[in-house]
């Protein structure tokens, strides 16, 4: 069907007009014809029906099996509004449940649900739904006002004060800014961006609008612009706390921990007792590897108040990075005991990869995951933790059920289209041909060793092996290449096509910028590792600005790699990993792009197969060292004895001698992985 998008817009416009004019039955009829499953009783009315043209469009849409989730959600939301306003409350609630099954973070659906519960005098359910509405869309002023009344009736002074603070903040915002916040939380990022920019054109350097535009930019992954906005905002408005908090958080998110540490130190001079700021400072210290000082801060905060689950979690992460598994586990267990629904505490235990969950803890986790009043993020974390716990017990049906639920919930909260990613990788192939690299430009520093590939492909193991060499510093997953790519994306000729127009001087300066920014993570060795897996997409950029850099591709057998990624709840990014189809297509696109790099950059990328490392550790170690121009050192074979900060999910695994325990973990799940095999266009031998 060719004009689906236009038809959806026409139907939505017709339904909105009908709602605005009080013609609720007409709106419901319009939407019923566009969606399978109608509310015919609610639609019966003497009000006029929609025109024939819109009706024909709706019939076309109903036959279109590819009606996208966003369109379904918009149609269902409008129908829920019309049903509630026509006093069909139970049916309106049914629609909100359907919306939330598709978009579990849809704040306005919770608000609609709450109004209908309130009309039915189901006050407990209404209060819970209003609360969820504000969690997912903090700009919903009406929900905050409803909560304020509820808290006043309950004499809940603390909650009442919090609600009043939010109401005061929202009512203080200019209407366009408040509207843009609402649009952003509702997932309408382009519209929010447009409204905010128009307001800033009329009110230059308005602090709230700058903070909001930066937040929208972060959601759109325009990190360079977001950083510039917040850096400018804190310079122009040094007393604006929300701008400072946002900037601090963005620096951490971008992995710019040295800058985050310096900024926190500066803020602490004026606010030495600010709890949130002390936590942010400790987090930055962990980021730069100053673990002892970070642990002291966390401990100090807990001494003044032991009931802080999130601080216990952060302390556990610091101990884990340090290699103190026992202390980390004790912290995670304490966090879970203090807050039984705290999903991240259980996931952190599962993410040690070796923690045995007791029967009692497994029962607690299952109870919490089944509750409908537990937060979405907690539920997602619980599902992944339960998946790991059941897998360890060899209860594979239960394990996959929870992995699937966790991934489905997570996938529904992100705006990801695998086709866009495939197109971005295809653009790299189109833009980066052999002639682009005909002569070496850029910074000639040979220090960087990039380890790239897919997550869960063995890159941390390769990093640990190389970092055991006396001439190589291990660092972490550095964001600097991604930041430079983002910076280039904002130019008139889009990235990566503008790589060809970069002058030698521009390439040199970008390479020097990278070397300068990564200096803070080094300890003085001649070479250092940048282990950001996603950098495989940007090998063309790397070779333009750092022509002497070494690039190692950590490759793993596709079934094992993809399923391991599917089981992993990542802290940020890796959106492709939450669907078996997406992750299979991503792996194929990655293979195609790596084949391209080998063609246009012959001999410049070394592929290291994970299974080969397991079979012949010494041979593969010598091969990597030869590629990097490094002499053999036996310490690289005893990599598990190397003491260094490691913050990836594989931290505990690379502190053990080489083993093959993870090579066939997908096999017991074979019956559930048909979607993955189809996306990969590869099938296990037994299923052929």
C-alpha cells in the first residue's frame, strides 16, 4: 500500500476534529474502521459518521498488516479519550492497557487510565496510574495536581511536598517550553525540537529552553550539540542548578569522566554537603579509575544514612571494577534487601555471571516482577536477572520466557529502526572507497589500538590480553570517536560523505584532538587500547584522522554472539540487541561492513576469531602482538592475573583463565531462536 502514512494522518486528523467537536461516536467509528477489534456498543449513536473518503482509507489501513506501532498507539489513544469522554470507562481502560502493552512508557495513556479509574471510583488504581503517568511524563501537570489532592487526603506530607515542587516548577515554565517538554516525554522529538527552537529564537539564551533543547538532543543522539548547549548554559547561568546537573550527567554519559570530575570538584566548592553532587563526584572518580577515593565517598555517605539502595549499588559497581567480587556482591545484596523491587540490584548480581540465586531470592524476584505497581525499569532488570537465574538452573523455558519479556519491554521503550542502522552502514561503504585512503593524512601518532566488533564478542578478553603487555595501557570503552563522528554529522555535507572533503589539516587536528582527549585515561605506556565495540562503523573516520592506529576486530560465532547480546541488558546504547530479528540483521550488516573495510583498507584491520583464541591462546596472542608491532611477553598469556579497572559485563570472566563455558550457551534455547536464525540466514546443522 503506497500512501499508508498519509492515510493514517488523515484518519487521525478526522478523529481529532470529531473529539474536539464533541462527536465522540464519530471519532470512535473512524478509529474502529482503522483498527482490528472495535468497540461497537460504544460507537452506536445518532451522531454523523465520518465521510466516505476517510472510511475507505481506514479499510485500507485495517488490511495493512504492517500498520506500525506508533500509528496503532496514536489511534488507540484517541479512541481511549473519546471512550472516556463518552463515559465508556471500562472500554477506555481496555484501550489504555493495549497501548501500554505496545508502549509501556506512555505517560498519557496512564493519565487517561487514571481518569477512567477515578470515574469508576476505583481510587487506588487511579492513584497508581496518575503516579505512573508522572514517572513517564513528568510534564503532565494535571496528573501532578491530581496526585497532590490524593497526598493531601492521605496526609502524606513528604509526597505532598514533592508534588507541590513539581507543580511549582511546571507552572513557572513558559507555555511553549512546557508544551515542548510534554512532546518530548511523549516521544514526539521532532515536534518538541521545533517548538523549543522557535522559542529560543525569540528568547535567546533562556536557561530552561537551552536545557530542554539539550535533553531533546540527547534523545536524538545529537550529543555534540547537546554538550555545546549545556556547556554554554552553565557558563551563561552559573547558578542554574538544573543546567549544572544535566551537564554533569551528560559528561558521564559520554564517558568524559575527567571533565565530569573537574566540573563536580568545582561545584563542590560551593555545595560541599550536596548529597547528589557527592554521588556524581564519586561516580566520576570511578570513571577515571580512582576507585579508592570513590569508595571512601560512598562509604561516608552510607555512614550518615545506611538506607540508600542506589548508593549501595554504586559502591558495588566500584568494588566490581576493582576486582573485589565478594564486596561487590555484599553491596548488591544489601541494596536488594533495602528495596526488594530494586531490579538493578538483582541484575547486578546476575551480571557477575557466577552468582547463585537462592530459592528465597528467586521467589522474591518473581513476586516483584509480577507486580503491576513496580516501575518499568525495575521490571526490565528483574526479567533479565530472572532469565539468568533460571538459565543457571537449566530451566530453559522459564529462562527464555523472562529474557523475552525483558527484551520486549525494553524494545518498546526505545525508538529504534534496524533499517536506519543498515542504511547508515551502507552509507559508510558508499562514502569510504579506496581512493579516500590513497594518501595518509591526519595525526601520525601510532599509540591507539582500537578493539572493535559486536558487544559480547570477546573484545574485553582481547583488551585484557593486550593490556597485560608492558607497553600497552588498558583504558575502557572510550566515546571519543563517536563524539567526533557526531560532531561531523552536523555539517552541510552529511557524515560520512564529508570525510572526503576534510583537508589534511582538519584530519590532523581531529586526530590530535582524539589523542589529547584520551590522554587522561592513559598511564604512560607508548600504546593504549580504545575498546569501544561500535567503532567498527567508524573505521573510515579512524583511518582518516589516525592513519597509523591499529584496529582489531573481535569476531565471535554468530549464534553465540547474538544470543549472548540478547541476554544482556546494556547500560546504554546497543538498541539493536533487544530483538532477535534486529540483532541478526545487525550482525549481517556488521559482517558486510567489515568485509568492505578489508577490501578498501587491505591489511589495516586484524580479525581475531574468539573461538580461535580459546583453541590456541598463544598463537592468537602472538598474532595480535605482531600486528601491533609489539614483542611477545608471557604476561599476555596469564592475562587473568593482571590487576586493572574493568567496567564491562565481562569483567569477572576475563579475571579467570581461558575457558569455553560460553561457546554453546545458545544450544538449549534452539527451539526459541528461529527468528534469529532466519535474520542471520544461517541455521544450526540439525535444523536444516
